[in-house]
C-alpha cells in the first residue's frame, strides 16, 4: 500500500478501537509479548545485521557513535522491552476516565471523559525497541499508529513489525492495520501532508529531525527538539553524593536525551577539583565556559560554568536550556524551592540524576517520547499523553430556547 492508503486504513482501525474493551486490548498485548519472546532470536539476528551495516555508516560519518549505541538490541534491552509490555498491561485503562461531572440543570448532566486521540505517527531514529513501546501504548490507549524508523534499523524494525502483526492477527475482533510501519524518506514527506487521517506526530530523534517535522506539517507535533539538561551544584550540596549524581547523569548513558550536558557549580562549592577529577577519570571531557551553551553533546563531553548563586543558575537554564530536565543539588531548601518554581522545564529535580526522566521509571510502563510542549502533554509521554477528552452531555429532550429566553437558568452544580 502507498502511504495514503496506509494512513486511511489506520484511521479506520482507530475508529474501531474507540470502543475497544480493556480485555481486548490486554489480550492483544499479551499475544504481542508472547510472540516477541518466542521470536527473540530472529529479532536479534535482524538487529545484528543492522549493526554490521551500521559500522560502515559510522566510519563514513553518516551516523554517530551515540546513534550506533542506541541501535543495539541485546538481552538486557529485550528484558526491558518485555517488562515494558507487562507494565502497560497492568496499568489502568486510560480511556473513559471521568474527570468531572457537572449538573447544568436538573436532568442535564455533562461529563468530561478521556478518549483516544486517533492515528498517531511516530518518527524515530535507531532504537528498535521503540516499536514495541509505542505499539503497546497505542493499543492500550485505543490508538492506531504509523511508525517510521531510521534506515539504520530497517531489518530490526521490519522483523519487530512482522512479529507484532502476527500476534495481532490471532486476536479475534482486533482491527487490522492498527500498527503500521513505513520505511522511506518519501513516506515521511507524504505522511506529514495527511492531516485528514493523522491526528498527531511524535518525532523521536535529533534536533534536526524534530525541527524538520515541525516546519513541514499542519498536523500537531508533540516532542522535544533537544535534550539540553542541567545540574546546578549548590554550595550546600553534600559533596560526595552530588559528584556521584553528576557522574551518573553524564556517563550512565551519555547518548540519552536526559543525560546532563551542562553542570553549573556554585562558586563556593568546596569540591570542584574533585568533581573535575572524577569526570576526567571516567573519560569525560570537560569544556569550561564554551562559546555555545546550547549544544547537546550526546557523548562523554560536558559543559562547566561557575555561577554566583541560584538566581544566576536559574537564569542560565531558562536562557540556554531546552525545557527538558534540570536539577538542583542542594541542602538549602529556600534555594531548592526557588529553583523548582522558577526553572521552566518539563522536569525539575532536587538531589537526583536527570536520567530519571523516563516513562518507564515514572511508572508509565513505557513512553512514546518526551515532550517539552506546554499544551496537552509535557515530560515523558505515556498512556495518559496518548488520550484527549470529549464532553458527554446526557439529557431528557431539553432544548436551548427556554434558557435563551431567560425562562430557565443553569445550576452549573458539580456532582
């Protein structure tokens, strides 16, 4: 099928999923989990082929070492993938949640109720485990999904999509074409024009990818252009523990979007030299006062700046940060409150690594991405982020005319 036909069939599937029961959705997820585990060796073989081909791409400078690292699918990632599906199964159905109920007048009841968004396009680079995460969340939230991965993971993506749809084909009454995969750059260009069928685009990848998506579609885009995360080490921070957190935030997974890129250190912090030494011993290059503080390294590099106080740290973050995740390490609760209130980011942390910014770690089961948007959904986007709401009004054949004439008045009573 061409991309328009895929989007059209996905739209039809999304309409069938609107009233899908939690039991049907969970059955589908269980079948997917079983089939992925059953076929994991075939998935690993496909991934190994991608890794071999990607070595040439790294040598030619077409992809970075960070991208190559994200591409690898091993037993640990497989275990996390399967656990992620289990977690999504165990989560409460996010559809048909009643946010509030209001009596407009006697016998006239209004409810605000959660519902699926519809068709979601997810465009991502490397990380083939994204397919199972996104498919699981989409199914549980009653959405159809169109996935486009980077060409460097084509073999793994194709095998994952095959395994998932084999499983869904065995689930009675589950709509066809709820999970779709496309491959070419032309497919992306065409997909971005299909606002008639696609309700939301979620890009997961580089700053360049996200900006391209945002600038070339009328479809709403949910995502983050970059992950420029900061840690402010206050003078009152417990030095050894603060250094431990900074190290974790940088080297635990340097290519992740929630890895710290800039460390701001209070001028009176007593263990600056020790902090530098720990980073140097871990193979991290420290760039002091770089010309560009808005750089996302995605590697073992970190910017360092000395600041006079918490106010300077906040101003720096709000100027150069990407609104992703920022942290203060401090025992001064007045400074902590100021930082937590005035830093304008999706995640604002106290005394913890920025690497906690993750849907799985938040208990969302998995995530479709991290959003720095200020509408609809912000931060790690899990199940709730893939729903919107509708207003359901229940009455008894009432008409507006008596209210318009002043013969009747609304009660507007919360119930």
